[in-house]
C-alpha cells in the first residue's frame, strides 16, 4: 500500500514504557519499506522518549513522536488525526484497550472496545468462551468468593484450582490451589478486582505430543478481511511448579491427526472474542476430551517467537500485524516447511527458593552443539519469588537442531550441566 506520489502509508504505533514493550529496533525493522511510523506514547515514560530521541538522532529509527500522556483519549485522537494515519496498532497487552478506544474515535481498523477488553481480561475472556459454547473449565471472579457458602460451592467442584491475575502474562502470580484452607487464605489476601479462579484443565492420561512437550501449544493466527489463517504452531516445554513457563520450540511436535482440532479450537476462540483484524496468539491444551483453549492474546507474540517464524518460515509476525492494521487483506499461501527446529529454554530456580546462592554450568551450556546463545538472568545474591513467574529465570538458552529428538537431547544436556543452589 502506498499513497499517491509513492509515499509509504503512515501507521500509528501505541508504545508504552520500555520495560514492558517490544524493542524499538524490532518494530522499526518490521516497518522498513512497508510504512512510516508515528510513535504514540500514552503514558509519557521518560526513558521511552529518551530512547526514541537517541535512536532517531543516530538514524536508526524514523517517525514523529506524539506524547499523549496528558491527553484524554478524545484529545489524543484529535492529535493523532492531525497526522492522518492510515492504520493503528500496538504490541503489548497493557495498551490494547486504550488503542481500541483510540482506533474507534479515528475510524481505523483494530479490535473493538469489547474485543479488546475480552482479550486482556481473563475473566471476561472465559465468559465469552462459555457464552459461545466453547469447552472451558469452571471459573469464578475471586471477588465473589468471600463468603463461606461460595467457597464451599467452589470446593465442591474439586481441586486443584488455578488462581491467576485477570490481566497479566508470563505466569506471574499464578498459583495452584489444592485445599479449602489454601483457597480461603488466597481469597482473603487477594487485591480486589485483580484475580480469577479457574478449574484445572486436566492433562491427558497418555502422551499427547512428542517427547519433552507440554500438552499444550501456541497457535499464531492472522485475522483480516473476515478470514482467519494460521501463521504457525509453537510447542512448549513442561511447566515448572506451580505453573511457570520454561520454554518453547518451533515448529511444535504434534501428530498430524491432532493439528486440525488444535487449529479449529484457536479459530473458534478468536471468533468468540469478536476479533476482526490483527495477529493473535492462542494457547490450546490437549485433553482426553479434545482441545481446550487456555487463553488468547490480542497481539503478536514478541521475544523469540518472532525470530522462530522469521528463521523457519521467512515470516515476520510484526510486519504481518502492520500490514493488516493498514487495511491489507492478508492471504496466507502455503508456508514452507521448516528445515530445522528452533528452541528457547528458560532455566528457572526451584519454586521453594527465595535467594540465589550460586549458578554453575552456563559455560558448559555455551559449548553444547546447537546452542547459539546463553542469556544470563538471576545471579548469586539475587532474591526472587515463584510469583515472578517466567521472569525470574537463571538463564535463557537459544539454539536450533535438525529435528525434535535433537532438541530434546540438547535440553537434557542443558539441564544436566546447570546447577543452581539457593536459600529457601
């Protein structure tokens, strides 16, 4: 898409604090040759403004910057409108609802306000799934469980239960509830308006996917022009206690017979949430009764998943999100088969520890064939909590192998090499 005279279209990117955002250079890279960027800052984070100024001065990033931190949504819409953008998007959950409100006022394609709320609030999302007849575990607003009668009714549904934030990601504050006493204590300590309680989606009784795979996958979808296509399916490694994510690999090691059901469940979830445009990520778990959607995120997955897709398929999920935001109907052609399997392992300390005393073996991991990078995390002396979820990690290990058994062999070597000691 180009304007008359050959100029590129303008895309407004709602961009928040650096600590929660996708890196500026990755967004700029995805836009290169496709569109010009207008950086819209809803919270005026000083470090974000400074980073954008620095990168613009260095010639690494182009585009105007609009500080909307002191503006109402209506005022922000007027300010953005003066730049005449052709589309709007964002890349983090925190900004999805604000972006939806802005898009509606500007008349630009994006998630509707209702879809935006359902994509970022797990209680609202579960309600939408149930209303559309999708299989879903029992669920409750934790605020409704203060009375003993309500707690007893929940307990009758059976343990374990899962308590997690209505808004959030990365397994933060996600815990397993295994008794009425633990439930009563967790409900009493809750922050009002913050938590949702769910039944545990049962694991399959037998192996569902390949060796070393958790029984759930992530399905990346692209929605445009009334159609929904699949960008890829990412496998996950087994969770650490209580529900902490430990890594992923692409493509997933899933039997061909299971793929249609997983894809259909992801697409049905997107339709139930009323998504009409965008790149989404759906987590889908395999059970003895068939696939059950864990949750759907309303933006492309960042981090290393984007790199997996680029290296394996030549597809940039950020660029795809930009293209559909600019009104392009994205027709998926047959994607090439990946020649290798790309992995990320997040090494997490034991859940009962509170302080890291020592970490040994990372140099050994760097020398393992197939390992391409080791990014250190927690170090000796650092304090942490299992409540930090996947963000409290000792290291991230990245690499590739010719096949899934090769990935599993590398994972076994990595875990055998790394020794973490700590203080409970």
